């Protein structure tokens, strides 16, 4: 069969050998998409000369790429979540954020109405309580030896020092608070945190997480309560009660679960803002699953709820398979998060929370004209 060389330049040349290569290339170029032709959003160079506020910076970062864009888009989702009056907003906390001096950021989120419930590790709340009663944390230096720190009563958290003296003082306060507890009552983490918040409100002048939570009626849940300094303080308090022949205090973690679940069930929409991951994140997210299971396995009393909004700040990569690195798209498969195809809004920021978190919150404060 004779080879048709007239088609060697492509179909546009076939049957019309008078079309030049330049004409072919022009036609091909005209057929290529322009970005605008598909409605895509163009990126913009970060012009620092136009940045006057944190919100200016964060908003313009949202029009860049990589981590910058994630921070900008996270602020957009948080703003939408806060402005949605039908949304029950949950803040979940892990990592040593209070020892890292992020406690007042949490206070701001509570005081400014950005969140309606907190789910946290116990250690984070314990270190925050240290700060709330006026005690200090200190910088770690590279030339300090951990053996000497132990002997002197310093506990190292990466580049920060917690004092055993601080924790002993907290234990004394916990004992005083629990002395007033009714042995007939069944305690849970949010009830104990409420009692500690009341103590701060009545006895301290400065700001504090549990103080803000108490004053704003925001429950603070610690699902792994016994895995914390305050949890051990409660255990020691009960041991003393036994020795002294007094009735011990009852503690039931399911009181937390049912209280949180009821709040979620009564909400029209739910949103979650997560620092890190771990137990606090999963405990808060599985509240949606619990409601679904109540209906499917018991028959009534539950609901079908998924998080409509979600922001996560965590440097954990997904490929290790750990809980903290779990993506929101993965959570969609568990029925915990509304997929974007159904209107869900979620963003993940793979960054150190001590960098990204304050920027996001401050940007939203400025947008909503809070704390000028």
C-alpha cells in the first residue's frame, strides 16, 4: 500500500497540502485552553508592598501555592464556619500547645464565639492551667542536660521546660476543688474542667482557657482523662479519700460522650477545627458515627450528622497511615465529613500549628472586626 505522505503533518494537513506549518501551529494554539476559558481561578504574586494587616497577608497567601494557599483557604473555611449561625463549632487540641504559649489563642477562639465546645488532651489542659494561675514555663537551651533537669525538677517538652513545682501547685488546687465535689454526683472530664474553670473565675484576674470556657459556657472534654497530670491528681485524691475513710468520687467517661453527642444531635450543622489529631480529633468526629449507629443498631434516638466544615493544622503526612495524618477525604468514607461534592468545606494545613494557627485566627478576627 502506498504511504500517504501528505498526512504526515497531522489531520489538518490531510487533503489540503497548501496549509503551512505556521498556520497549523496557530490553529493548535487557538484550540488550547486559557484557564479563563474553563473558569479556573488565576494565581497572584505575593506583593508584600500591599500587605498592611495579617488578613491582607493571609488572604494574598490564599492566591499562591503550597502551604501558603492552605493557610489562606483555611481562614476562608473558619470564617464561613463562624458566620454560620446554624453551626455547632468544635475545637480539638493535641500536642503541647499551651506549653508552647498558644493558650491565649484558644481563649480568643472561645471568647470571640468561634467555638462552642473543646475536645483536648489532658496534658494540654494541665499545662494551660499552670499558665492560668500565674506560673511560668521556661526556655530549654541546647547545653542543658536532661539528667540534671530531672534532678532539679524540670520536665522538658522539646524546647520548653515545665516545672514539677508548677504541677505540684496545680495538684493542691485540684484537691481543694474536689473537696467541694458531691460524692453522690457522677463526674466526667467536662464537669471537672467546669469546676476548675469556676475556681479560676473566682480566684484569678488574668485570662485562662478553662476560665473563658466556664464564663462562656463552653464544655471542655478530655476523652483520655486519666492520661494527664490532672487525671492523676483526681486518682490520688480518691486514694486519700479511701485512706481517710471518705467516700470516693465517681468518674464515668460516658457522661462526656452522651453530653457531647446530644449537643451534636441538636445542631443543624457541625464544624470542626483541629490542631494535630489523635484522640481528641477522632473522639469528636466519631460523635457523628455514634448517632448513626444509635439509629441503625438500636432503632431510634440517633441521627445522621456529618461535619459540614473542617480545618486541620498538622504536619503529619498521610503516608505513615497514622490517625493524625488521616485526610478529611478519608473521613468522608467513614461518614464523618460531608464531601465537597455535596457542599462540604474542608482544608488541611500541613504546618507547625504555632505558625499557621495564630495567623488564621487573627485573619478571621480582622475580617469579622473582632479585637481590633
